[in-house]
C-alpha cells in the first residue's frame, strides 16, 4: 500500500513526468503498478487470509474484493456508502488493465493516448487516497 502521501506523490510525480514526455503507456503502467500495490496491501491488512495474485487479471479481482469488503463494512456500520466512489474504483481499474492488455496485444503499433494516461493518473490519486482512509 502506498502508506504515506510522500510515496503517492512520488508515483504521481513519475506519472506526470511520463505524461509530459509523451510516454503515455509508461504513465498508465506506473498507475497500474501503484494501484496493484495498494490493492495488494489493503487486502493483506484487511483480509489477510486471501491469496495475493500478481497477474494483471488479479488486479481486477482484488478491486472487486475490496469493493465488496467496503460495501459490507459500510452496511455493518450503518454508513451510507459512496456508490459512485466504489463504481469509480472498478471502472478506473478496468480502463488501466484493458489499456495495458491492448497495448501488449498490439505491440508498437498501439500507443496509449494522453487522455487515458491523464484519466489513470487522476483516478489513481483519488482511489489511493480513498483507500488510505481505511488503513
């Protein structure tokens, strides 16, 4: 997990630099890595019995596990949960994973665009900060 704002800022700085240099695929890959680490650490802390899968498909499964845990947590605490925030987590995760998978399939013929990289960066920031509230 990105335990501190300094670690998150470091990732965001590298992503911003990659976007500034026109290396959009790298920016999405960095966002994906940060999100994968955050999801893995969150699950390790909150659900220690679950296996941690490092594959690309694993990040989507982890996201679903976290969203389900949060829904149960909010329900048990009788807290109205932010449905849009939970939906954003799943949608943003899927966009990053699918972008990277498409890039791997297409090779050098496909370049991630600036909008996708910026979307990944902004949502990474939002998701990790949201997860930090529960750590």
